[in-house]
C-alpha cells in the first residue's frame, strides 16, 4: 500500500498551471516534528514535502489555500526521473495528493483579515421593534 497522511503549512502560494487537457498545482508543505533532546528540552525538526495535485482538485486547492495556511493531506509517494542537460540521471520523490482539507475551525491570516475588515466597515444594526 502506498498511502501517506500529513499535516503542515504551505511554504508558498500554490503554483497552478494549465496543461493541454487539465491543470496541475505544485506546492511544498513544511511539516514540523517535536522531539525531546538529550538535555530534556524540546526541539523542532522541519521536513519539506514536495506535492502535486491534478485536475479540478488542483483548482480547488489553489482557490482555498495560501502561503502559511495549515493543510492536511493524503497522498501517494511517486518518484520522478529524468536526464539533466549533461545526460545524468536525476530523480526526486514527490507526493501525489489524493485528498486535502483544512483543520476544522482554522482560518488563515488572510481570511481573518478580510473578516475583520468587513465587520469593521458594516454599519451598526438598527433595532426594530416588533
């Protein structure tokens, strides 16, 4: 079985590109892991996961997520192989995203900013007697 589940923060805005018959989004997620050091204090280790998602899901992802947002995703690990300009074989691992979601109750900084601007600019409600 080739299935991975991760949660982390987007390191940049989603890069959405149109292809001949579809579209693709590439993005990187920073995944933090806490660990206990030998002196008893806690440290953080950060890993970066390069991800790809295709078709309508790619469009949805690019519209709903921005740099810094927390994302949970389910993916399969794939290896891309190619030859560089000097003819050397190159490869890298990438996660092909199958499903994604935001944590329940999570609002990105951008969403919070927009929400606060709209509530600040609204006139106060008038009381209507019934």
